[in-house]
């Protein structure tokens, strides 16, 4: 049968455009960067930005925010109040331009000095986009002796502009709105977001007070830094710095390109050095630059250049030693920059990075000049900085060599059966079926090898009690042949973080060669200890395998009950008693032998057959309790272990062979 394709007309009428609120409601990620919680958070920041811009112009010193229980938000400022009345120039009401028109606002002429010289919001999108994306929005403005009120629902104004006399003399803007779940997939913005963003804004707007009330917890928060970024660095560093805080400030003018307009730039930079704390934050026109951009490049260029030059002048580099990197500086560095400009090129509407070439060049040159003077005038501090950064550098290089050696040990796609002694692979390459049995010793290897299904079940033996990975150092762990062999067979690498190199890892779960990793040991004290040590190894080196449910324990039976017609197996005393209570004839009862003494048929039936075996999935549902018990039983907490044994040891006396 030949299927006829349906003819679809594609002509002039096929091209459509989104109009009104649909421009935001149907495509929120275009404006806010996401239709999820991050986009919803950014919509809040757009309203907050307008109040901050007003306060920075000198109108109002307090901004109040309420996080309501129903996820609605209120932002109030004490500025001049948004102009909402009729605009003769535009022949429209200002409230329409501000709340219903994208790319409209009062900040486009900031470079001429008219309004908002250094503004957070320049694109004329924020108030309108947030209104369009709201379930409802209520706006109240006090100015010119009047109270102006507006109400919106799902992007549409209801009732027009209401204007009434107001004689209190107060001015300002109050906006309450609820982000719409028809626009965003999540509107439950956490309290942490509000505390974080308001604190950051207090840091970079010296003297401006932010007050937050959280209806859910009934908590009130207040943030104000009279001296801006200097007070913030004092708070972060405390008494942990080994240099004094430096603060540099400058204002300049320039252009990104000869044919581009000249604009004004103001720079504030504060920093110190510490062995215990590090911080690197960039702000521009009050916006936190998560991805940095121009200021980040300027700081890195200037500090690497001047510190490298100073180390060379002291003759501190070893022969043929590579020069420092910014990572070596950052490990002991606390720095905050706070820049402003009348022209800003943001990477996108979310304002997480700026790209202005002049800002980068101006900040780089200014910092180089100031640092050169600093290193000349502060010899004692400068020598400390140079010594510490060289320590950081050499520690990083040692860690990097360790990482490369580990990677060499664990990498490669050669057939692992050729590289790991006594490993027995399975035939299938289907990752959804492959199972790896980690068994106890060579005798168990033999029994499991004969009892398994060679199509999908592989086996690797561990020889004796493996290293306690919760106490051992990484050097010892990766010299241990048993552990390295296990990691090679797993194939996914390791997850490691060290003090000096947080990138020290080779883990990729996509390289895992198994669907199930099954720990299979004897049901006795030694078997339980070996099982625990294997779990400790996985917990420390590849915890994601536990998090993703890849690790299992194969229960081996405690008792073998033989009757005239069949053999039954019990995995606990209760199960044994239940079976015995149902037997009528004669039977023999014996405690199960070790895995190595089992017949292949018994191994298959009790431990390896997916239809009859009992597997326990290792899950991280009580991770804090797990950490506590690993620390007590396997860690360095000797006193805790002693107390635990004194209190609980009697429960396990029946497992101890006292003969």
C-alpha cells in the first residue's frame, strides 16, 4: 500500500508573529533565559533592579521585599515613583509604555547624563516582561501628591489607571505580583535566593538598606554595608587574612571601538590574601556577573602579570619551572570588583557577563599600575604573597601528576580480561544485562564460575581483606593492586576531590561497564567485614554508583535444610524456623558452608539465578547515618568505636566463634 502524504499549504499567510503578552508568555526563556525556576527568579530581579536604580540615583535609601506564602512577591521602594500619567511626547500613558511595551523605559539616554547614569536595567524589558509573565500584578505609585493604581491579570490591564489625591508627602513604588505557573514550570523561589540576592545588592550599593520579610518562616532579614565591598571582604575574611585589605577606585572615559560612542566607567576593586578563605566576585551596575566577562579577564591578566614579575624579581622560580597560573593565585585570594558604566554590553538579557572591551582594557591597566606600586611599597606582604602562591602552584602540579598517573592506571579500552588477573568476563556486550559479581577469594571464584550464566554474569575475586579506604591516603589506595583491579573492571574511573585540585577526577558513569555490581561474600564475620570494606571503597571512590542504584549485595543462605525430596535454604533464623514449622517428615539441618564449598547448582539457585536469588540494593536514603557509622566503625573515631562496641557488642556475640 502506498501512503499519500498530506499536502500542507505554506504561503504568505503561514508567517505569524506573537503579539502583546504572548511575546513573553509563550516564549519566557527568550527574555528570562529559562522557563524554569531560574527564569522566574530573574523576573523578580527585573523589578528589584528598577528600585535599586532609583535608590542609586539618590532617591530612597530603603528597599523592602516580602516573600509571600503563596509565592507572590512584593517590592517597595521610596524613590520618586514611576511616572504613569499621560506622556505628551509619546501620545500615550506612561503606564502602557512601562508595563505593556517591550523596549520602553527611562534609561535609554543614560550616557547623556539625563537619567540613571549607571543603570542595572537598560533594555526596557523588565517591568513589562515580568507583568506579562504574571498571574496578576498590582502596582501602586505615590508621586506628585497622588496615588496611582493599576491591576493586571495574565498580561492584560483590568480597569485602567486609577488616580486619587494622596497628601502624606510620601513617594515611591509598590509592586505585588504572582509569577504564573502557565508561564514558568516552577514559581516556588526559595528563601535562600532572596537572602543571597539582597545581600549581594547591599554589598555593591554602599549604604542602601534591604529589608526582607518571609511570610512562610515569619523571619525578617536586613542587609546594609556602609562601606560596600570593603565591609564585605572584612566579613568574609575575618581574622584569616595574611595581608591588609586593599581598595582601589577610579573613574575614566573611553570607547569599545573608534566608531562607537564614548562612555563613562567607574571601577572599585577590593582584595586581600588568605590561607583559609577564597572568594572571587564581580559586579557591574549592581548586577552579579556569575560568568564574569570583561572584569574577570582584566583581573586575571593584571594579577598574573604583576605577581609573576615580582616572583621573577626575587629569583624564586626554580630552573625551568613553569610560571604561575591564576588558579594558584585564586586558592588564596579574596577579591570583589564593583564596576559601573553608562554603556554596557551584556552577553544576554540575564546580565551574567559583560563584554565591553574598554572596561577590560581600562581595568587591566589601572590594576597593573596599582599593583606595581603595592608590591614596591609593601615588601613584607608582597613576599608573603609570592611565597604562598608558589606553594599553591607546586601543590597543584604535584596533584596534577597524581591525577595523570591515576588516569593512566584506570583508562584504556583494551580488553580488561587481559589486564586484570583472575577476572572472568561474560559474553554479552549489552550493558543493560551485564552483571559483575565481586566474590571472596579464589574458591568462591571457582564455585561462582561454574554456577553462573556466562552469557551475562562476570566475576572478579578479592584476595583477603582489602584496604580500608576511609582511613588510607590516596597514594596508598592507588598503589593497592586489588583496588586498582576492581576500578579497572568497573571502567568508570574515580571521583576524587583534594584540597589543592578540585578537578582531580576521572569519573564518567557513561563508561561503567555493568548494569549491576553485586557484592557476594560468605555469611560470616569475615565475609561481612570484607563486604563492608568493599562498600567503603565504593562509597569513597565512586559514590555515584551507590546514588544511582548500581550496587547490590547478594544474600547467601545461613542454613541448608535437606528433606527426602528437596533441599531448602533459609537466609535468617526466622526464615529457618518458618520452614521447619511446616515440615512433617525427617530433615537434616546444617549451617551453610562458605561459598567456595557450594555445588554449582546450589550457587546458581541461591545466589546467581535472577529468578530465585535475593539481592539487597544499596541505597543512599540515610546518607548522614551512613557517614556516621562508617566513621565509627572504619574511621579514626577510636573513642566512638569503643563506646559503640560497649553498648552494642552483646547483640552480636552469637556470631563469634569461642571454641
